[in-house]
C-alpha cells in the first residue's frame, strides 16, 4: 500500500527503510564535469546512502560455485546484481554526457567508483591553487546585486577550505570588506576603522541590514542612496532641526497702510 510520499520503501528482502522519493530526489548532486571531485563524491555518497545503495561502492560481485543450482543462492545473487545495477545507474546519471560515454562499459558500481576516484582525486589535488587565483581575481561590481556576489565569495572560500587550506576568519572578513563595490565605499571605510572585531557571519548580517536600510530610505526620499554606514542615523538627527533656508517663492507680508487708491 502506498500513500504519496509518506510511506517509506524498502530495500528488497532486507526490509531497510529508505527516504521518500521526493526527499532523495532533492539530495542528488549536480552532474560531475571533472572539477571539485571531492565535494561531488561526498554528496554522491550521501545520496546513495539515502537510497541504501552505498555498500555497492565497496562490494565485489558474489561468487557462485560452478554448478550450484541452489534457488536461494541464485536469487540472492540476482538481487545483488539488480541493486548494483541501480547504484551504478545513479552514479552514471550524475555524470556529464562526455564522462557518461567514457564510463559506459564499466561493469560494477565499485569498478566505476574506484575508476573515478583514481583519476579525479589525484587530478583535483592541485585545484586549491586555482581557487586561490579565483579569490585574488574576484571583484564585486555595482552592476549586479550585492548578496549574490557575497555568496559567490563564500563559495570560493569554501572551495579553498575543502582543499585543506586553512583560512583565518579575520583574513576572510577583511577580504569581504576590501572587495565591496565602489558604491559601498562609505560603508567600507566605516568597517575598516571599526575597532570591534567582526565575525564573517556578523559582517554578512551587517551587509544585509545596510542594504535593507538604504533601500528603505531611498524609497522614502524617492532617490538612490549611497551605502553610508550611518545614513539613517544622520537623517534622524536632522529631522528635528529647524531649517534656516527660506522657502522658495515666499515673500514676507507687506505693510500696505500707506497705499492710497487713485481714482
């Protein structure tokens, strides 16, 4: 009996519970294109684990003695082959077309997994230097929304850490500040001279708050605001102060008592 995505399926005769199909579908990693193998491998392994198929990454096919016709043994072997076929299919399905063709003739999941690891684990060892170069070249621009660029920079840091390179949080915070786009110059200077140390999470939160603040003030005044760190506070202070400027096209009342009508 099934009930949408509520019931759990089982893994053959083992009776092991699997996650609902709607959940496991969201766990699939992006297709592997030859880069960032370590991240892809970890995500793929987690996905296969959710499907109760990860054991086939390390198991060899069961050997059946020649001439053995025991129905139970033959059924067990066939069940293993079917599950291994599913596991191998899931892995190949998360390869780009070019790599799918290269590994299309591989016999088992273990053989496919080992082949990918042998080639790309060593191939990607030096990818840290490319991530470092990406960090040095990365610049935020005013022509794009700020927060997607912030997330891109976060991913670059994550890529560097994945390759085993340690990053000081103070260094990452200063990188974020220095790479802010030109329109954020006032806010950048404010943060640069701020005495209290900021964590990376706090900095990103401050960026979000400043963005919302300036958008709100800009809408109220009908103009585009620059990202001054304390623009809202300055405006609040100015609201209570009387203006010394005379309103345009306004004249003080004239004393017309000496005016005589001529007739």
